[in-house]
């Protein structure tokens, strides 16, 4: 028997991409899921696009925040609404391979893992692959994620029956990293399934592209949320910058 998976999808002005993301869920070979879409006050046609799907498929549930509050608030709203044994995340411009849920849940059950992620590939705004593949590690712990987070948000599934529903710290950027660190204080490892089961869309206006802003959010994450010392926070920022430079080269 397939256990229910709750898929959390926050969205903001993704009308050009969200239909393809929703269809990648509808096309899953694993059928017992609920897709919880939380709109963070989009000003484009996102709501109209979503309602075309939610009106036909009762597994697709649409909610709209009353005030624009950021992805963390939207994700927490979705998580609090979720009824599933498992919690999965899918950004509203990313795509899943059709057997993503089936393969990952089998991987979790076969190995008794509570927190998992997968390898994924990048695509551009038009959906064309750019040749970049982010390989997952077999397992990562808290310190590994602090150094350089290898976990793709839209690849994650965790067992809410075992770990509970984990609230995401309310920061605008790197809130997914903050969530993984929070989970890794409960569950020692995140385990990786080395199969390309997700496509991550790289967009020109993406929040994650402004590296200076990211440094500021990393500092906030280390000092204010994780309560690391100034020295340790500075060390992790330095390591993060070096890793990014090496990747660029």
C-alpha cells in the first residue's frame, strides 16, 4: 500500500513555469500524494494556472497567503496543512522525473532512512539542460551541510511520522539550508540516492544568484539561527566562498 506523500510547493510569480512543475507531479508513477501549493501573493497569472489543475484533481490543493511573506512562511503553511507520512518539497519552477517519488520512497523504506535527497541536473529558463549535474553524497551530517550544502531543495523527502513536522526558520534566503540543519539535529544523516531525479531551473532573476547577498544570509544563518561563534562563522563563510570559486573555475 502506498503511504501518502505531502508535496509542499511555495510559489510567487511563477505563472510561466508552474504548469510544467505541477504536471511533473501528476505524471508520477507513485499516485498517493497531495500537492499543497501556497501562493505568496503572486501578481501574475499563477493563481489562474493553478486553479485549472486543482479544479480537475482533488489531490492538488491551493492556498494563498494574505500578505507577501517569503518562501519560508509559505513552506511552513504548507507543512502545517500536510497530512502525509512523508513530506517532499518541489519549487514551482523545478521538475521531477516521473519515477522520482517511487524510487526515493523505495530507497527510504529498503534502508530505513528518514531523511533523503537525490542527484539532480540543471536546466535553463527554456528547459534546456546546461550539462551541469549536482551529484549527491551517500550521506551528509550537520557539519557537512554547514560547510557546503549538497542538498537540492526539490530533491528532499523526510518521514514526518519519525521526525515530526519541522518548522523552517523564517529567513528570505537559505531557509532550505536552515531546515536541513534543523533536521540534522534530530536525524544524524541525510542519505543520498545517486540518480538524477530532479531538474533544477536556473533563472536570471533567481534569489540565489546574488552572491554578495548570499554571504549576508549565510552570516545570519550561522550567527543568529545556528548560534555559531564569530570565528567559526567566519571560517565557514571563507570555506563557502573558496568552494564557490573552485566550482566556477
